[in-house]
């Protein structure tokens, strides 16, 4: 079947879509992949001294219908603010022992700072992990949801 999209030109209709978007959970997603930061997290003391790269991937679920119809940046999530929020967690003053805690704080920051996001998947990877063997990276992936209410 061919897709038919009705023309969209009314700002009142855009407001209706924004209201609907706030009431329904979005199945659409914004992806930021491969954000790379240098930090000094880890269980080992050498990790605090030497530091290492951390790679973060985000998938933010939200309704993108209004942005798709209006082509207005005000109807979507500000990618640069998201990047800044992730950077603040990873490169901030707190020294984390576990990448699980980094992922959890990133998810909390995104859900707390961006009302449009209904849920978020966060992957945090350590490419230079200190293990006794060869591997591409160690990492965690979590999926967190906005609490109802």
C-alpha cells in the first residue's frame, strides 16, 4: 500500500499534535551513537591515574510526529543539550567505580531533563578494559522508562 500524508499547514493543528504527543508514548527514536569521552572511572587505581575512553550510545524514545510535520526544531529534543548532559555525567567530577552507575545516571539525566523522552536506552562501553584477554570492549546496556505521574 502507498502512504498518503495529508497536507499540514495549520499552527493550530501543530498544537494539537504536541498535545497528543504528550499523552501518548512515543515509538519513534532519536539516536546518538558513538559519543566518546575521556575520564578516570573504574575499580582499579590505575584507571584513576591513567584514565581511558568511554563510548556512549543513546536511543531516546519519544513522539516525533510534530517535528516531522512542522520541521520545527522546537518540536523535538535538542541534540546538543543531550550531548552536554551525557558529557556532564561522564566527564564530571564524580569518579564512578562501575559503568552500570554511569549508565544509570545518564538515563536519569535524560529522563529528568527532557520531558519529550518517554524512555531511554543507554549503552556505556570501555574499549580499553583491563581484562586478561583480547576483546573489543566491555559494556552495559540499560533501558529506563519515565515514571508515571
